């Protein structure tokens, strides 16, 4: 199971994309709000118990001085994927807070507001040991190729005097 944690429900409009991608691909997940600054004890408890509850990968999203993914990573050996949320400073504050972890405590950080990529990366991690999820990931990759094939069919229809293809 994948666990999605966000610092506040104000992060939900972004994190809905992760929920939707997992839902569309039939991958079980839970979603909760916890804050490294507002509920520090609950964050520690969540991280310490996650593995024994069957969580395999944690996606942690936060904005501003985004300590949540790092604090979770400090309290578990599960892989943690951090999603910097764009709030202030175009999200650069959250991006740097999440990505610049000290040696020994990695957080796999996606781009600012990169919720869907976080879901896909989490699925790729699960896919290593779950053939059903692996099939979903494979099908997703194939669909990306189809998108570009369709784009090229569309571009082939464009007509210009000097266009040679
Ligand atoms: C962070 O502070 C949250 O992740 C959110 O992005 C930001 C603002 O939170 P709210 O004041 O909207 O609850 O901890």
C-alpha cells in the first residue's frame, strides 16, 4: 500500500493528481494530513508504524519550510518521495527544504507540484515486487508513446507552403 501524507488540506488540489493516478491504475493507497510543525509527535508515530501497517512507499507533500518528508524519512527505512508544493517563492522554498537532505537520510524529490510523478515513481517501486502493479506501470509507459504517435499524426496534417513532411 502507498501512503500519501500532506502538510495541510490546502495541498490537496495538487495532491489529488497523485490520488487520481493511483485510483485510475487500481493501486491501493491511503491519504492523510500530518504536519511536521503542527503535529510533530503524530508525524513521528506515523513514520515509525508505517512499515508494520503494510505501507511500502510514502509520498509526503508540503509547502513553505517543508520539513514533513525529511522528518518522516528520519523515522522510517521505507522509501519517501517528497513533493514540494508551490505556495510562496514559486515553490523554491519547499523544493530546497525537501531536496537538500543531509547525508544518510534521502528523500526522492520530484518537481514542484509533481504529484503525478510521485504516484508513478511510487508505483514503479511497488512494481519491483508486484506483477499486477508492474503491468499497470508498463501499460502507462506504452500510453505515453501512443500520445506522441498521435501528436505526429496531427502534425503531419498541418499544411504550409514550405513544409516538406
Ligand atoms: C505547509 O504549510 C503545508 O504543507 C502547506 O503547503 C503550507 C500552508 O499550510 P496551511 O496554512 O494552508 O494549512 O505546512
